[in-house]
C-alpha cells in the first residue's frame, strides 16, 4: 500500500469510526500525511500508577497511526503531572510527590507496550517531558515561552474560562499548565520533527495553544486532531463503576471485572465503543450492528467488544480467565477457581459468615444453610426448592433433602456458593 493510499484509508477509517471530532486543518493534515511518514504525539498525565479505560481512546489513536506507517510518540507528563491539567476539571488536583509521580510514570509506561510497537521500522517512542523541563529555569521559561503567550488568547480558551467561572476558580499554577503543554509540542517539533498532536476533545485549547506557539517560536505549521471523549449515550464518562474506575492494571481491575464491564455495556453504547476502541473491519461492524438490532438478548456485540479489548489489555490468558469466571457466574463448574476469584465473581451477591465448626462432625443441614443464606424463607420453602431440583452447591445440583454440608464440600476453599434457580446466588464465607 502506498503512503497516499494508507493515509486516505486512515483518514476514512477515522471518519467512519467517528474519531475526527475537531481538526485544525483536515486537508493540510491529509497532505502532510501523504508526503511521507509523519510523527504524531499524544500526552498522558500520570495521575495514577495505571491508566483507566478513558486512556485507551488515545492509545488506540496512536496505534492506528502507527499501523498506517507513521511514527507515534507517547509522551508521559512527568513535568506537567506535577501541576495537573485544569481541562475538564471542576477543581484543582492534589499535587503529587516526585517519588509517587515516578511510580505513576513507570506504571503507565509499561501499559503502553500492550498498544504500541516499540521496535521495528516505525517504532513508537516513549518520552517524558520532565527530561527537557527539569533544567529549564523559571526565568528562562518566561523569557523564551511566556513572552509568546498572549494572555487574552489564554483567557479565551474554554478550559480556562470554565474554571474561572466555577466556584473553585483557577490557580496560577494550573493557569501555567497550558504553557507547559504548548512547549511540549514545540520541543517535539524541534527535536523529532513532530508536526501533529492528537488528544481528547477537552484538549483542544491546549493543542491550539501549542500550534500558535510553534508558529511564533519556530515559524512552523503544526496541526491538531481531537477525538470525542468516551461517554455513554446520555453524556456520562465511561469507565466508572460503583466501585470506582475501570483500570488497565490487573491488580486494580481484574481481567474478569474488565471483561464484565464491557459485557454489560448498554446496547445504545456498544457500537460506538466497537468503533472507537477496536480495529474490527467495517463488514464485521455492520454484521454486529444488525445482530444487536435484531436479537439484542444475545449481546453478540458486547461479547465481541469484551473479548477484543480484554485480549489486547490482558492477553489471551486474561480472556480465558475472564470467560471461565463468566461461565461460573452462569452455572459452570468451579474447577480450580480460588477463594479470591470466587469472592470477586460473586462480589455483588448476598453473603454471610458461617463458623467452620458448623461443617465439622455431621455438618450443616442444607435446609438450614439455605435459610441462613436467605435463599429460602422457611424449612418448607427449602425442602420444596430441593425437591424441584432448583438448589445448587458450588454449581452442582443437590436434590437430597438430608444433604449435609461438610468440610469436604469446600474442596480446599473457604467459600461455598449456594444457588437457587438460575440466577439467585448467595455465598457462605467459612470462618475459622
């Protein structure tokens, strides 16, 4: 494929996916990309040791450019992270210590390797803006950069204006963030011939500030692209659950919980997520869209979304682990599932503590266990459920009304999974 064809294909792909939210000059960008491989960068502020799903939008943008033959730079904001971007925020962030910031940088950098190829002909680069800011004195920065920033233009940026009008206001520290990010673009243009910056729609003000600074300091024409933010159909940011953010770090959000998040995406949002976050082709997309419209109960699009993203972030082993856990939730065999995995799979179901001594000797009568777990209202209700074949222990059917639960039923675990019918679960947590 020629560069021209690859560029046209890339622009068209971004357009049908809905990823061209704003461009400073779409024709100019297309001409630049057609002239040969170009360098594009996106910045990531390391506010935590892990990125969350919102960051995938930008990583996938860099990945799309790399696969089209261009050179991506993932810029980790070791310097800008010390201040925090006011864009889209209602109040100032807490400032991080140098040690915590370095831990965050290291964690985020490791995750980027799942998305980008850092070897080969058009290898991605991972840079940290602290490297060029750490020895830049305040006076030098004001002289070189600050003098090229009209305050009126800064005040006109939405990210600044909205915060000035808010109850929290805007500190001088955060006001300076725009200068730092704009200088990142200038520095990358000067040292890596980077002519394009991309980001979320909330970064438009920062991106255009960098373009203006590049014109003033370098006399170069730079370009900007933004993609929409990852939101639900009613405008809420995606990647949030009742228990918090959905992280890319498996220690913070397990592959199972990550998979489940995408499985449960609403029908109104799933096709947009497939377009934004995956690389599936148009033909498959159209097929999944038809299935979602005609048979939404099968959740075919959600399953494909969950499988694709979990494999990208957590590998094939992560997909298999998540799918096995999902099968358990729907009545599959427990196999070698551990205590911690079971507690996570059934985190949202009722549970109660039972002393281990209750399972010793003759054991705990199943009828009593069902009442203790509040799966049955009375002994008669429990007997009826057993006789109808609707009671399961560790997803194995129990029909014997005289059945007693013993230590052997634990199978080395400290949790017993009780189920009545198809989806009514409870956990018995066995305490020593």
